[in-house]
DNA sequence: GTCTATATCATGATAGAC
DNA sequence: GTCTATCATGATATAGAC
C-alpha cells in the first residue's frame, strides 16, 4: 500500500516513459493513443502534454533516456579494451563483442523495462517517420564513428567501402535480432526461456558477425561491368 | 492522352495497390490514411472499401500479390540448382544466393513498384501489428521449411539449434538491408546510385552471410552454466 | 462500378477550475 | 501539478444517387 501512496518528485514522468516503452513496442507510435498510454501509466490524459509538451517530444525523451547512457557505455567499453590491450591491435571480434554486448545485456533487464526498450529500438531503425530516424541517427553518430575507426585499425587491408557495407549488415543483424525476438519460432521451435539468455546470444551473434566481417574478399566482382 | 483515357477492367485495384505500396513504405500502415491513399491513386475515397472491403484486407491483398510469386520463385530456384547439381551436395553459399537473389532483384524494379514493396517488406518483419506478422509468417512458412531442409543437408554436422539461430541472423540481415537502404549514409558517404546495384549487393551480402553461417563452432559455451 | 455526402468515432491538444 | 470538459481535426466506413 505504501508502494503507491508515496509519489516521488518526477514519478509521473517515469511512469509515462515506462508505459510508453511497452506500448510503443506492442503497437507502434501511431498505433498507441494518448488515452491508452495515460490510462496504462495511471496518470491523467493531460499529463503527457504537461510534462513533455507533445507526443513527439515524449518519443524523443524516451530515446534519449536510454540511448545516451547506452552509447556512452559502448564508447567507454571500447576505450577500456583498447587501453587494456596496451598497444596490441584489437581483433574484430573483440570490437564487435563490445558493441553488441551493451544492447544484449539490456534484454535481461525485464524489471526496469530495458527489454521493452531494446525491442522498440530494434524496430525503430526501420521506422518510416523521418523525424524519428533522424533523431536516432544523430544520437548514434558519435558511437558509429568511434567504432568505424576502431574497425579500420583492426582491418587495415579492407577497402573502406566494403567495411561500411559490412558494418551495415552487422547493424542490421543486431537490430533485427533485438526486434524480432519472437520470430525465431517461425523458423523452428525453441524453448522460450532459452531465447533471452543474453550471454549465449552474445556468443552466437558475435561468432556470426565476426565471421561475416572477416569474409574473404572476392578478387573481383563476379562479372566485370 | 490515351494513356489515361482507357481504363482496363481492374485498373482501379492495381492503382490502389501501387499507391499503397509507396505510401505504406513512406509513412507506415497507421500513418497512411485512406484519403491520402485514394487521392494519390487517383480514385475515389470509397473505392478501397468497395474493392477490398477494408484497409486491413487491402494490406493482405498487397502482400499476397508480391509474396506468393516471390516465394514460388525462391522454391523454384532452389529446385533448379538442386537438379542441376545432379546429386552433388550444394554448398551453403549456393543456397543463400538463391534465397537473397529473389528479393534483391526486385530492388532494380523501380518501374512497377517492386522496390517500394521490397522496402516495405523489410520494414514489416518487425511490424508490431500481430495480424500482419502472422500473415507474413504464414505466407513464408513453406519457403522457410524448404530452405531449412536444404541447409541441413548442406551442413550435416551443425547442431539444429545453432542452424536455426544462424538462419534467424541471416533473415535479419536481409530484412534490414532491404528496409534501411538509406541508412548506409549514416555510416559513411556512398554515392546513392551505387547503393542499388542488385548484383553487387547480392555478391556482398552472400559473401557476408555465407561466412557467418559457416562460422566455426565454439567447442563449448564460453563458461559452463 | 463510381461518385457525393455523411455517419460515427477516436485522436492530439488545450482551457480553466481546483 | 492534477483534473474535467471540450475543441478541432481527421479517421474508417457506409448509404444511396447516378
């Protein structure tokens, strides 16, 4: 009873953000109405506009709340393994693991809603609304630059254009894996409790991506143009 | 002038489907209103309900129009290379190329709207609306079963669970690549006209996926549970 | 088959009392 | 900060003339 009785300062904001993560993941942005959102959050209909200004501003706040620390953690992790290597050149697999690990570990976080967000995030990379894609791209840009530079050092002989494509593929695999965690059942039966073991998934995904990134370079394109 | 004057039997249906592909890709399903859709198609507001029954039925018709022949082509292509091999076991790369090739070749088809559809399709694998995901899964099921069986023959020593995961990763990479064709610019500058060369993309993607699928199996999970 | 006109409802946002 | 009541808009769907 004391659980609901006390209301800390910004609890309303937090309740709205938490409910939004879950509902946007389930029904999409356009498919989630303010009425459903506020009633799920247990707050008044007008609260979203009071606290955030508009639905769009709520979406932006939602992404910033999670992405800013996640990307900071990704950069910190990369710097950590770089200093730990003491001058040795990193292998691509180490870099990939640093990148994907930060997303995947949130999957295990069901308590604070991290999993909802991470699934929403995967879904949103292909979001049609231009404003949302632009926001995501902007929040990601520094991290992507940092990792691209690291991979260029790890793969000095790979043509830059090929590396960009392979990073694109890797990003896609991660996004889809995060978003479509229930689609595995389409391919074959898995015990649901296994599907979210982040450590196991991290190993599987890292092995797959590292092999793809290191795929042999064709000496030439299949047929000269 | 004769171009618009004559109206073949089912031209209205086709005009609606073509406009829907483009608009759903740009704004999503919920973000595309019937008013925008019918005015873009140059037909009356009531035409969608007359010809399809409802917006949802239109979406279903849209997917069936493209997916049924595409998946039939995928199965036919697999059977073609299997008979052509005359008993030799196919390598995974041949199977992968057969699968991704059918999607990618539609990218070059700007004339009849194939590219719009293929981008829409990639976006829709992570669509939150359960009914749409269920429809897609149902339309894909026979193809996936067929390719899974082919890959099991090509990789007899791979544990079935690992293969399912790697197929999941491959499917994700393809989906994202199809959906987010403009996201490459986030990573680095590419000349836009290069980005849609389907043959080049097919080579790049197939090399990446084949390497990932063939990634060495860890002798054990990183740490025993 | 195609159109106009409209019914019915849900949406995001706001005004103003408390 | 929170509430109720409401506005203006735009949604899907349909009825009925042509």
